[in-house]
């Protein structure tokens, strides 16, 4: 089922990119893994998705350690509290949800 869903997503990207005059290879699928277990994330990685997003630092830290042998580009998509910035910069390649200049 996961493979089928991903194939549909890739087909949609191909069509949308074509309509926009863009190369579909320029589009990166980011799997948001809130409340998703590590085994399911491994399945996604095996299907070629290497951009993984989390919205909670605590959950991301556990997953990051369990998946440290995989080549993953980590994305933070949730609210980032000031006291957790030090953990975020150790884990994430991208922080998409900065809402204050202090962060």
C-alpha cells in the first residue's frame, strides 16, 4: 500500500511539473513522520524517500538515533521552542517553522 501511494504521488508530481514547465526531478518528496514508527520510516527510505520531517524535537531525537546509519535529510516542520534549539541544530538540515528572529 505504501508503495502504491508513493507511486500515485510521483505520478501527480510528474503531471504537475509538466503543466508548470518544470523538471519533475527538481521536486523533492518530504515524508512527514509525526507519530510514525521507525520501521515504517525505514520502509519509506527503502522506497527512495530520504527527506524526512518531524514536528517534535523529542520524537525526532529518538528517530534520529535509531536511523543514524541511513542517509537522511532531516526537516523540522513544527513549532520550535527556544530551549530546544540546541537539539534542533544537531538533528535537522532544514528548519521550516522559525517564527521569531531570536531563534
